[in-house]
C-alpha cells in the first residue's frame, strides 16, 4: 500500500480508498495481519499526520481527509496506537488544536468535530 499513492490522482482519493479498506477489514484476522503486522497501519498513521500538520504546501482536502482517517484509526485501533505511537498521539492532538484555530472555516469545523468524536469515544470507555 505504500506504492498506491503514486497510482491514485490525489492524496484525498488515496486516503478515501485506504479508509474504506481499513473499515471493511479491520476486525478480521486477515485485517490484523494486513495492517498491524505488515507495517501498513504504521505507515498510514505517520503519513496522515505529516499531511495533516502541513500548513501551506498541502491542499485543504488532503489535510481534512488525513485528519479524519487518522482519527478513525485511533478510535478503531486504540490499543495499537497507544502502544506504538505515544508521541504521535500528542502530535495529533496538537494538530487538531491548531486546526481548530485555523482561518479556514472547514478545517475548524472538522477539527472540532473530530475532537468531540475522540472525547466521546474515550470518555465513554472510562464510564
């Protein structure tokens, strides 16, 4: 899946494809092997955070789709993310905070919605 971005027209299309594959197969044994053990999930997390935190050189759609995808990965594979990406989790939270103060209204709305989605998911797990 690391060669796929070169085959797809835009980063947003690549992320949408990966998101659909991830959601469809994340809870299967094959999905676990395909994503966690092969390193694909690690690649997706690091690349989407890089794209999401880029300020000027990345189109808005790419930033938004990256934020949505990496938050979805975090929600669905919380144990994997917490165990392997502690520093990146803090980095992602900072990216979401910065995006919530951006001048582009779309990015602000999406980032605030994602922060509430994460809050709902992780606060619900503790109650």
